C-alpha cells in the first residue's frame, strides 16, 4: 500500500491505483471520525506547515483539522502579516521554515505551478492545496469520494461540471480524476468560460445548454464564478449569468430523474445555485466538506509513510 | 517446518478457550469480544462461532479492531488498512481482545490505545491462540492462551486458517 509519488502536486501525476488507494484509506479514516475520540496518534512525530499565500476557509480548516486528528504538529503561515510583505521570495521563506525541521508542506498559492517549483528545490513532501488556475487535487479526491459514497463507484457514471471551467482548478483536477477512474465527463457553461480545445484535449463532452447538461448527468458539480481571476468581461452581468446558468428548484423538479448537486464552495447564492437547491435533500455540499477531512487525513498519512525519519 | 497444532488439536483448543472465556461471565450484556485485524479475526470468528453455535447463541457482542493508525512504526513503511467495526459502546464492559499470536506485545499495546478511543471499558482481557513466551518487549501477558511456545527470535510461528490459507494448522518456520 504505497503511493507512486512522494508529493501530491496534482491529479495529473497520479495513477488510477493511487486514487483508489487514497479513496480506500479515506474510508477507514471516515470511520475514525465517527468514534467518540476522533484523534489517532499516527503522525505524532511529523511536523506539517500550512503555507497559504491565498485566502481559504474550508481547505485550510479542513487540512488543519486533518493534521490535528492525526496528531501531527502544525504551523500555520499566511502571506499577509509575514515577511513576504517585506519582499522575501517563496523559496527563501520555505527554506527558512524547513531549517526548523518540517516534514511536510501543505501549500496554496495564486501562481500555477508554485508547488511544482518548490518540489524541485526542497526535500519535504508537498501537498498542493490549490495553485492558481492549475489544480486542486484534494478537492477532486473528496468530490470523487462523495460521488462514490452516493453512487457506489465512479466507473461509467455521468458527471457534469458546470460553470466557470476556464478559471477553475477544481474543474481541471476533477476532469483528470474522473477520466482516470472511468467516469463520463461533461463540462457546461457559457462559451466564454470554457477553454476552446477542451473537448479534444480531455476527450470529454461540452454543452452550452444548462438544461441539457442536467438531463444528461447523474451528478452536477457546480462551480463558483471566479470574479477575482477574470481580468476581462466574459459575460455581461451576474444577473444574466444567473438567468442562463443558475440552477433552481423548478429546473431540478422538471428533470426525468433525481440528480445529486455538488459545489466546492464558497457558494454565491442566487448566482450559480438558488438557496432552495443548495439546501435541498439532493445537495451533498456539506457531506463534501465532511469527507474533505477524511480525504486529507488519507493523503497526509500515505505521504508521511514515504518520509524518512528526521528530514533535512 | 514443524507442526505445532494439527487441525484436530486446533479445533479442540478453540473449543476449550470458548468455554474458558465464558466461565467467569455472570451477565452476557457486560462483555464484548473484539478481534484484532487482520489475522486475529480468523481466530475470533471461530471463537464467536463456537459460542454462538453451542453455548450461548446470539448473546455475545462482537467487534473487529484495526490498529494500523496506532502502530509505532509508521515511518518504517505503511501497513494495509483493515476495517474497524465496533458498532456498540464498550463503556463499562469487559472487553476480551483476541489475536492469533502474542509475541513482542507491540500489537496489543497499540490495540489497547486504539480501544480507548471507543470509551472506557471496565476491564480488558487478552486471549491468544499461541503465546510465545520470553520474547516480550512490553509488560503484557495473556489471560487465556491456547498453547505456550518457547522459540528463538529467528523462528516464526504461523497460524494457518482454512478460510485464507486452505488448511487449519499452526506451524513453526
């Protein structure tokens, strides 16, 4: 039971067997999280730094909780309020932290490829917690785990990823993962938010009509419009986007079968999802968050097993 | 390879231990049998099967415990995870832990820690099929043992089960 990689930089680098191992391990950790005492001593001699150069609520809390449940020592670092504002480079910052004997780095950065760059230069294991518009591997893993929990497996299942595909690292990680695990994938959204050659690049379906996408899928993974990453006007207004691509109760009730609604958060209520959808029985958004802790425990556990005692 | 217990002897030993475990029980509600994953399960399945068939059908609370997360050697390589299944409270119960071979005591040490995550048992007892004396690395002893064996460190005791290995036998390698 070993991963083929020393870091978790992206789903792209994983093999299907790695994904399977992570999901199976997470199942056992989910059981741990139901116990009266939810903490295990597994990583008690491992030190992990959470390096967040970009805002985050869920991912950061989830990683921190996972680390604590595994009894690892944790250090939290945020770019604001650190020496980054004095002009220290990423590599210098990390090397300084590592000289204090840290085994693993969990990292979020607004630049795509930042964790890959670090992996080349430092000996600690790196877990990508989201890099720019590239990948967000633990989100894709917890999405897959949640789908597997509801539908039994991923193979042959129809998953529609809906919304801002262009700027979404969640979409990219999900596409890689679902394809590797044999699911059928469709991306849907306005043409301006879907990369032009995505169909050929990933062998997936592209749909510009929301209703058709919902009719096709078993699970709809709805993404947030990432206004902070858009530097040009790609649709005229949020209201117009909501009219064409917002999912409401009436729409779900008009479908031939019940589908599951997922969202990586944070939700823009009334834009991509109406409240009566986000809070409905068909929504597994909060289960996704719950599963996130188990998935991150699994990833940290499996990567820690590859670490020699007393790093650098 | 030397046979320590034949299939027939193994059957008799399991029968004896099943009776011994129950000798001191006043109320069946107060005890829980918990097998230790992965190989202790084959033994505990037999014990519980024996109790259910012949002694006290349906009155034994039975669970399974995986101790991987509590091992002290994570950095020396990962072990395969197994299912933990304890769908009952162990609070104030007498828990009988079951494993196939007691050797260094490290597994039982981890099992005790793992068990406490589920509550505070009144008492914990240990039942093993084979007790390798004189090789303990922790002050841990069995309350019930099928057979005592004195071995040197280089020797290995292997318990074979029909369900997994095709035959019932205990051998010295």
